[in-house]
């Protein structure tokens, strides 16, 4: 993969010991995943310091260490490279490695739906290409470089999700990824503690375009007012639009409930099915259609791929427990995903009642109160029957819903255990319950308890 001389040149590092001719076969940042011949990069996190594990990395077979401390001791045969910032060095190595390959590289960003859109696009392109894509949500300054470092000569395309919670990160990830296609899902109230406002979110996300390849293509959601602003950029990039409500190159003319999923109709009689009735996935799938068409995947293959994609864990996953449908949307939450989830809950209303178990959205800063109240407005407008809330802010959603729709059953809790007990009393066959909240609220534990009921 690299010899030490290349690593020194790319990172601007200093060789403390070892030979410049030494070659490493891979890169690792976790000794649990390290293999013989690796370059181990010592990353310092909030709760750990990779420098404390360099000896273990060498014991596991690492040939070289990339560190930001000069006091590392290891066998003389091990190369040790000193840099100022190991995280930046990781990105520089990934950028260098990505530059070795001429292939379509699709970068995806936005406030919500990134991971699902990534899964859809990877599945669609997989009908024609051998695709590399980030697993799970490895979409940050560590996950993106580590994914790109897996590129090899067998790959024909790469699909990379890029996320952020502070200014400057998307620009850096864009520099590392060097995308040929940039996909934007939506812009909303997300990570406002770091990005301040939806305008700040847009400003941050759109920096991806600064690193788009010459003659690259932008794929954007035309239903998003802020993203439509990209259409006015000069010089105007190559743009393909998708949407449900506004004019778009790839437009959903109609969406129908079909069995346990959805059927989406496009123009010229083209149709595809989605495995689950998740409203937000319509737009995510349209982005994948646009990407597939751009890269000349036959529509038959596009439709086949979309119909087989199941939601990732914690992203509106449907479960059935004793006749009750449980929608697990606990991976994370922001206003865009909350409103999409509530719309899904209203779509799947059957012969039973609807329950929203709502926990806090985090990282919204001074916007928290207003945005949680808006969730309550959406729940009331959707006709949700029961709202159970937990957390500092979610109670405001319940209060707002009750003010608008006095008939709704609302209760606020201080402990998950009490929610579980009440649901055991309230739920009956045919009911649907949506559980949602930011990752830090740990609502996945409640879902696990619900699914364990026999």
C-alpha cells in the first residue's frame, strides 16, 4: 500500500526510527482490527489515546507507527513516524490513496437521510459496478479516510457518506474524497450547537462543491428550498434534481401503499417498490435513481436494487410483537427526521391506535424549545393518538400537541422503565408505536425491551 518514504512525503512527517524502504500493507487505528504489516495510526480521542496502545499494535504485527508523541518506545525494526496531527495525517494518506484511482466517487451529505441514501445508491450501483462504501455511519474525519483506504483495483465505484457537526469538516472531507458526484439530501435544523442555524448548515454542507471534480455532477433534492439555491450558483455545475413536490428531473408522480411497503411511480410509466412504508425513503430512493441513471445502470436493475434494501438498524425499522407494530427510529433525531417519522406513523395507521414515544433531539442549542414544540404540532396534525415523552425538551412536544388537539393522550416520564410499564398496559393488537430520539437518549434500550416481550 505505502512505503515509509511515501508516508513521510504525504504527511510531512519525521522518521524517528526505521527504514524508508519499509512497506506497509494496510492502515489501522484500532488494535482490535490491526493485522500483520499495518501502519498503526495513534488517534487521540475524548476518552482514549491511541498512543497508549502502540505496544499492542506492534505485538499484533504492525510494521510502522504514525504518532504525534516522540516518547514512543518499540522494537528497532518498527518504523516510527512523527507528525503534528495524526488525524490530519490519516486524511492526507487517504486523499493520496484515493488519487491513485480513476473511478466514480459519490459523496453524500445533508441533514437527514444520508445513511439510507448511501445504502440505496450503493445497492443501485452494485447492479453494474463493484462498489466500495462506508459501513454503518463511518462518515466523519476518521471513518471517511479509513473507508477510502480500502480502495483497491477491484473496485469500480465508491459511495461515501460525509457528516459534520461543526464548521470546516465537510470541506476537509471533500478534499479527502475528491468526489465526481455530490449528492445533497436536505438541509434542516441539525447540529445547531455547532452550525448555529439552517443557513449555517447549508453553508457548511455546500463546501463539498469546492472539491467536486471538474465536470462533476451535483444531485440535489429540489423539494428543499435551500438546496435549490445551488441552481443559481455561477458557474453553474452539472445538476440533476429529484423530488416529490417540486419540478425535478427525477420526480415521483405518485406514491402508493403496497403491502408492507410503498410503490413509487415516475414518469413514462416507470415504477419501483420500497420494502418498508417510510415516507422519507421516497426522496432517498429518488436520489439513488438519479445516481443510477447518471452512471448508466439499467432501470430494471435500479428498481430491483431499491426493492431489496432494508433499513439500517435504528432507522425506521419495523417489528411486530404480539400483534403490535414497533417502529424503531432510535439511531438519531433532528427535526427533519422527526417530521418524516411522524409522517410514516400516520401512513401506517391501521385498525389500531398510534403511539409516539418521543425523546429529546440533542445539539439544537438555543433552538431546542421551538423545534420540539414544532414536533408536537406535527404530531397533532398527523392525528397521533398517544404521545409519551421523556427528556428535558420532548415534554414540550407533548404539551404543544395537547394544546392543539385536547383529545390526544399525553404523558411525560422521567424514566424509561415507566414508559415500558405503561406501554405494556396501553398497547393492544393492531396498534403502532414509533420510538424516536437522539442517540444520546438511548431509546434503543426501550425498543430492545419491547421486542423481548413474548
